[in-house]
C-alpha cells in the first residue's frame, strides 16, 4: 500500500518520502533540508501532509520549518525531545500509533544515539524507519545514551520479521562493512555482503534499505553477545 522514495541529500543523508495512494497522503521522514524533498514530491504530484522525525539532530529536522511553510503539513516526533524540535505539532512515545492514511505504524523507543530517539514500524507493510539507531552493518554512535540501551535496541529490532525493510538515514554501509569484517573475519555471509556493497557503491548505487534478516547475519552490533561486547565494538568503530 505504500510507495517509498529515497531522496539523497547533503553528503550521505537519505530522506524518505512515503506515499499512500488511497488517501493521497505523503509523509516525509527526517528531512535534513527542504528543497530536494519538495522537488521530489512535486515531480510525482504527491502532496506532503506529514513529517515524522526520529530524533532532534539538525540533519534530520533541518527541513521541517520550510516544508511546513510550503505545505501546511503536520509534524510528529519524539516527545522526549520536543524542546529541541520546536516545529513539532504531535509528540509521541513508544507504544503510540501514528497513521498515514489508513496505514498504521507503531512508535518504538530506541534511545542511545540521542536520549529520546524513536523509530516507526509499519507492521503490515513490513517496513521500519529507524533514523540513526540501526544502519546496514552498523549502529548509531552513543552520543546521549549507553551501550546497554543500544543493546536493548538491537534486541527490539531483531525481533521484527526477517523480511522487514529497514530504512535508515545515512549511506554508511561501505565503512560499516569494512569494519564488520575485522570483527568477524570468518563470517562468509559478511564477506559476500562486503563484495556486494563494493560493487553497488562502485556503480554509484544506494545500499539501503536493508532487511532484518541481513542485519542478523552480518551486523556486528546486532550480533554482539552482550552489552560489553557491543560497547567494545562501538568503541573500536569510533576509533577506526
């Protein structure tokens, strides 16, 4: 029921446009900037009615005000970061339900990258928008939270269906893959995925969305056996 469009912006950000044809509604997830997003919607004659933010960082909310001024859309985001996102109209927390037309998404609390970070899971569509919590073969830096929180996030996300598409907000996959093979040099799935990612990037193609199944098999942070192991891997990646 949903048509999802990737809009590359800045150096490595992805903004997601999500269109629900029955209602005619279009959602923007984490607009770093406005102009390319508005242009992409206009090119498809899609009417932007909502913005959903996952966290407060400027490269996820920077386009909010301009898009709202142009479209009159309603902006939804994390209640615990409302003071840092003054453009929010609707404040949500884990367990809340949000809708695009008749399609419902559940809000997931996934703090660690920022203190109030959330994600949006469309269970019926097998799609999740995870901001900077889960990346292809990576996870977000622990700017405002702990390794224990990120470990819990990995458990929460890995419980989603195998074929759930994961829409993250950055093209970090090649760097993540090169680090991951140093963590698990004997992981054949990981070696094969690194080769695939190199080929995609050589052709200038995007590597996301990913899937939960792929991340279970190749993501060193999701595969960490303990909080301590995740913390050590995150520290090593930060220093790489």
